[in-house]
């Protein structure tokens, strides 16, 4: 039994090396300014990024560079015209819309119930939330409205790389708003809320008598010449020449289509060229609603927020910024008004790019993306070796039964799959996953040598005997179908 288990484990581990997670790396392709491209490579490091489009603003002059490629079936070099999912940087633009409309007479202290009279608030306090509170994340609203369905979709998306939101439109966002409640102690405290930013965009559009994209285009995009920034409807094709999103482990990730949350970053695509125009105009004060970047409220001693824009103290320097993150993309836009320098970084993997931007601005690594995330490390190291329990039981437990062995095997397969997709393989060597697959195979082989002698169940065979193997089997089938679809 030991020899069979050892051989099965070794063979499986060797074969698993061919399908182990492969974190993306920056390829040799380079576009734009060679000196900036080299600085980007040094700031990015070796693993976790596939393509990076970067713009530097220095005393009003914009310099572009692209390193790596856009991935997908036809990987092309990236540059200032490559489209990426923008993510939450659109929150900063939504704040600018508020500041611009405020200059035309809309009070930032206007409560939601005045702009959204058709919403039937289950909590009157939600209707009293002001536009300024929404834009500065002081509304008390949760990050998202979490229901069993949204939790399940998020969990499935983690395993499959799918879109956790689907084609969620404006009405779905307003329905969430109508259903949530807030507490008095949360209101007035900076507490990041995607729901709040999405609602702000819809409320401003309602005030203007249009939809969010039309308002954004009329007030900000067109005046700044940001022709490549779009909000995609569910049926719209992705922008021409777009980058393909991946997670940090190289898995393809579906684009997010939650256009109803465009004010918070849903279904918004842009380029480093466009966002560089935005940053430059906010820095020099010529952008519509540029005053949104002025800090107004304190989150913590080293960080304040205006309307959407954060300002963080790094030593003696104030960096005004916003970042963005979707399933397969990460973005960052920031500037130091005192030095006249700004930066835009866009990447087509989920690995954060904030640290790259900070290093390019010359503020070191403080507040960046250094250090492995604890959760990802745990998933990689613990979930990969879920089969260890089966292996130990096969050798040490004299009372094994077929249902318990099957259940342990299926749970171990499920956790191995989870480790593949969510483990921190930019920090943990991927051969660890292959070794975990070998441990599972060794345990399965050892258990099979005892299969004929095992009873079906360790006790009387009732309905209680079946959940152990049935639940992981159902989850594996469900996640497999979700991945295929």
C-alpha cells in the first residue's frame, strides 16, 4: 500500500506541474518612452503583471510607456490607447460631477429623497443621506447590499473567474438602496461604499434628467477630450484593442457588466491616455469639478477625502488619488500638486498597481502593495494540502467506510480547486499546488487498496450518511457548470 501510494503521489505531482498555476509575468514588449518603461519594470517586479500602461505627468507634460502585452488570443503590446476596465477611479469622476453641478446651483446637502422620490425607502434615514455624504463615503451605507444570492454569486465568481454582478442595471441598485438600513453611529464616518457611489451617480443623473453615461460624457469626458472612456451596456462589445483581464494566477476573468453601478466603477472602460488627461486637468484646475479633489473630511490622521478623491500624507508629501480593481484589472491615478507630478497606472491582472504608482512618484513603498496577502497565502498553503487528511486516515484509521472516504476525497478536490484560483501564487511557488495534488492522489490510492474491505457506511445507512459526499459533489458540479458557461 505504501509503495502504491508513493508512486501515485509522485506521478500525479509531476503531471500536476504541467497544469499548476502560472502567475503572469511582464513580457519583453515595450512601447512609448524607453526610460519610463524601464522605471516601470523596476517598480513592478517580476510576477503578477501581464501588461502595464503608464502615464507620467510632470509640469503639464505627459509621457507614456507600455510594458508587456494585453493577453487574450492575440496578445499585443499595450500603450496609452489600450482599453482597461477602469474600476473605482470612476468614483472620483462621479465626485467631480457633484462638484460641477454644485457650481450650477445643486446643493451638496440635498437629501436623496428629493432626487429619488420614486424610491420607497425602508429606512427613512437612508432617504435623508446627502449627496456630499455619498461622495465622501460618510453615508453609513454598506459597501454592498449582501444577500444570500449576492454572497453565492461572489463565491462562485471567485472559483470560476465569472462576473459576480451580471448585467445589474440602475433599477437593481435602487432596489438595494430601498432595502438597506443604516445606523446612526455609522453615518458621518468615512466608510467605503460602492453602493453609495453608484447611488450618487444615479441621483445626479436623475437631477440632470438623463442617464449616468450621458451626464458623464457631457460634463467631463467631452470637455477633456476623453473619447476612449465608455460605460458599456450589457449588449455592447468590449472596446476595440482592449486588454484581456486575468487574475494574479493567470486565470482569464470575465468583464464586469454591472452598468447600473457605473458611478462606482461598474462596466466603465478607459485608457491610460484618457485618465492622464483627467489627472492633468484636475491638477491644474481646468477640469470640470476639479474642486472635488480638495480634501474636506478626515478618515484618519494621514488620510482625508474630498468628493470621491482621497488625499494621503506620505511623510511631507500629500498624494491625491483613487484606485480601481475589478476581477481582472487594477488601476491607479494619483498626483502630488506641490511637485506638479502625477501618474496613471493600468494593469490587466488583479494584482494591485498602487505601489507601482507610488514608487514612480518617488514616495517609496509606503502604502503600496508590498507583502503577500495573508488570506491568499492561507488558501495556497492550507487548501492545497486538504488531501492530507485522507492520506493520514488511509494509513491510521482502521474503521474507514466508503462514504466517508468519498466525502473526504471530494472535499479535498474542491479545496484544491479553490487553492488553484485564490492562492497567492505570486508569492508561493506553484509547485506547492502540484505537491498538494500528489498528496491527494497518494491518499486516494492508499484508500483504494482497502476499498473492498470497507463497509458502505460507518453506521446504519440513513439519509444522514449522504451529505458528506453529496455536498462537495454538488458544489463541484455547480462550479464546473458555472465555469463552462
